[in-house]
C-alpha cells in the first residue's frame, strides 16, 4: 500500500541500517518515481515531455566508509550485495542491484577518489508498474554517493549519469525523462522538459485536481523489445525525412505542417510512428497552455488524443490500458485519462477533481475488476520534490 507515514518509514530504514552495519550516524536520501502527464515516446526524439515527480519514492540510508567497499541492502528484496569501487560488474543473480552498481560505476569514473559506502535501500514505487522505480533507485544512489562524499553535481549532469548507467551498464535503452524529473521535480508542479536542451520549467498543477495513477497490474512483457523497435523506427523516419529536409536531426525538428507535406515519403508503419511523435510534441505545448489557463477540459482533450495516438499510431497500448482509460473517462470527476510511460501494461494517468476522488477510486476498482478479472491498484499523489537529502521529523 501507499506510504502514508514518511517519518516512520525513515526511522525503519535507520533501524535496519544500524542492525546491519552497527550504530552511528547515517544520512537519509530520497528520490521519487514519476508519472508522465503527456509527451509519450517523445524524449528519445529530442522532444517535449510533461512529467511530475510523485510521492512514491526510494529512500537510502547511507554512511561513508574509509575504504573503497560498497555494501547495499535492499529492504524490498530482503538481501544485500557487496562489491568494490575498483571492480564494479553486473550481478545476474541480483539484477535489482545493477541499477545501483551502474550508478556507482559511472560516479567512480567521474570522481575516481570516491569513498565507498554502506547503504540500505527501501522503495515504495511499485516495481514494473511503469512509474520508474529504476530511475528512482538510480537517482537516490547518485544523491547518496554525492552526500557521503561531500560532493554536489549539477542536477542535469546527475540525470545524464543515471541514464548512462541504465543505457550502458544495465543495458536498457531509455530516454532522459525519468531520471531528469526524478532529479529536478518540484513540489506542486509538473515539469515541462525540453529533452534536447534539458531545460525545465515548472507548470503548477491546479489545487482543485489530483493526479491519480491506475495500475492495470498487467506486466510490461513486450516493453523492452518493442521499445527498441520504436526507437529504431523513429531513427529510420528521421533518416528519410532528413534527406528531403536539411537540418532534421530528430523528429523534434519536424513540425506537423512539414510532416504532412512529406509523409508520403515514409512507408507504413514509419509514417504512423512519426505522426504520433510530431503531434505529441505539439500536444505537450497545448497542454501546458491549458494548465496555465486552468482549462482542465482542454488538458483532458489532449490526453484523450494522446492515448488514441499511442493506441493506433504508435501501437504501444494494450487491452488492459485501453479498458482502464475507457472506464476512468466514464467516471464523473475524471477530467483526463491516458496510458503513461513506455506502454504494454503498467499505469494510466488521470486528472481527477479533488472532491470526486473517493468515488473515482471505488468506481475504477470495481469496474476494472468486473471487466478484466484483475484487481487493480490506484495511487493518488501530489507532485513532489526531486531527489535530495531528507531528515526524519522529531
Ligand atoms: C519509458 C522510458 C522513458 C520514455 C517513456 C516513454 O518510461 O524510460 O525514457 O521514453 O518510456 O515516453
């Protein structure tokens, strides 16, 4: 269940830390998971995204060591690993630790004099639900390593280091969105991220709505092979469009009007893949304008169009996600609903009137279960701050 008592949770992490590594001071660091409001499969096309950091997160209790050893215990998996900064390799028997190891590996490259650490990791981001538990682990590891070494990295550099760990060490070809929002999130706001310049702008979420995530509980099975295929399709579309239009380096550089004039150059399904990305970038801009104008119906229309495009043009949805979106959209008080993240399972994101939340949660759970036979989970989250050190209250 969703963590409702952060103070108690931090104390539990400290207790576990002392039990494993002995008494003495440790420091606490946290990094959030994320949900993306709109801008799906645009990040690796140098485009725009509008995610927010959520209050489901990863906490690390850590203390520096005098040597180059690293000990990490995961409360979620109930097991620990130890290795040296001088020989960081993947661990096929404990793949959860590869996200930590990858960040340690690149951190050590950047700061070769780094000290090791003892650490306990405890996460509330549901694993495999598309809320970026892996980015949260990476970013939490990066802030903990900086903290125990008395160093401070630029947030964007830190996000790039974490993405590199996932791309090159773990071997998953993700874009920059998840790590960037986990690093730079702002309480009360979504972030408009330009995935080319890595600049971000806070876009406040109006007080009278909440963001709800409905977990289909469908595991994201095809996700990584199809994800890589979509990336390759986008690259191929760029190559073809770039021959006709000089200066096109990514689909980000193609406006909808320019795309329509040249779409005949692209064979199916490249035309539909590119169409999704080109219009999705524009939908992000329209959604930001709608949020700023408090036009939530306008935001809802963009979200519906995004889901439809992901379903029919980008083809990364699935029956469970489609059912969840349809069910949510029928509930009074739901102003917008779409799949979120890579697709093929995981969560939907929903904009729900604050006063309608209890009915929304009950209706979605009941109807989704009746239709699919699967019991879903619903998480409601305020937009949270990005990664950093935290202190137990009292
Ligand atoms: C996954 C990746 C992100 C992004 C989304 C799709 O979550 O990790 O980088 O590409 O899919 O928008």
